[in-house]
C-alpha cells in the first residue's frame, strides 16, 4: 500500500462515521419526539488516526495491504446509555436494522477485562456510497453507560501516559475504581424508574412551556397587547407554582385562544 493513498483509504470511513452518528442521533430524536425514553443518551464517532493504525498493524504484524480486512475499528462509534439495561435495547435496535450487519460481538460487561474495562462491542459491516461506487467496510460500535465511559476515558489517558506500561499501584487503583463503577451502575438501576419519571416530567414541562411561549409570541402580533400581557402574567404565575397539570391546562386554553385569532385573520 502506498503511503500517499492514506487519505483516499480513510475517506469512506469518515463518511461511514458521519452517517452512523446521524442515524443514531435520529433514533434519539424519534424516541423523544414520540414522548418516549431513549435508550441512547448520546453518540459520537471517530476515524482511527493513521499513526494509531500503523501502530496496531505493527503490533499485530498485519501487512499494510491487509489493514482494511484485519483492523476492524478504523471507524469507531461510541453509544452512551444512562443505564446498563439500556445496552441490551440498543443491541436489539442494531440487530433489527437492515443497513448494519453484525459480524461479531464482544461482551466486556458480562466478562470484563483484567484491567477492569467494561463495555459492549459490536463489529458491523456498513456500506457507503463513494465516487467509485458502494464500499462495504467494517466499523466498531462500543456501547456503555456514562459511568463505564468515565472509567474507560481515564484508563485510556493513563495507558497513553505510561505507554501501556502502567505501574502496578495505579492498575490496582483502577481495578478498585472499576468495582465502584459496577456498584454505581447497580444503584442507578435500582432507582431507574424514579429517574426516568423525573426526566420525563422535565421533558414534558419543557415542551409545554415552549408551546406556550410560541403562542404568546404569535398573539403579540395579532391580539390586543394589554390582553396578551395579562396572559403572560398568568403564565408566569402558573409557571412559578410548579404545577404541571395547571400548566398543561393553561396551554390547552391558550391553544383555543390562538386558534380563534387565526380564524379571525382569515375573515
């Protein structure tokens, strides 16, 4: 493989990462727009740096002409979940898709690494459209909780610092921290319903407030301003009370008022 061809080789992987991130973000939007809890909290991606690809190829004795077949994580997607239970749901979502074919699975949650690392890895085949036609390539999807991701980020930084020759006392502390992460995830799962109820209430309230403010803004253009000021003051009074049911009722009444003005404008 010619070194000058690296850019051409990596371009399709950049495209794959961009497309996959957009698709998983769209899943989040679909759930939230439907007023449902999304098992995906956030997603990001990256294409492996050329230096990292060369380092891995050298370490595993992979000829440069075979890196695309033998290095599976040139394109990498990381999906972050709030709860351990969400990980299985995300895996099922991926299995049901016809644009992603699962090649292999590595469960480092049920079988964590000796270092304490925990995450769920999928290697998928994904096809992108290039100027030369369709290209089927491999990508790694890592699925983990927020707590697991925090630990993995710290561990990765320390591995980089010590060039994979980390002192034993730091390894021991990381192991203890990984045990604490397990306990944290378990505790979060035990109050999962309460957390989800709180987040759902916040999401509903934010949506209702947004609708009310949009209606008030539109009424300023067509209604008597003194009346709109009264409506605005009433909204602030209800908002400060923190009563969601009263806020939702006010929103419905405001919808009726707004619809009336739209009808008037058509006369």
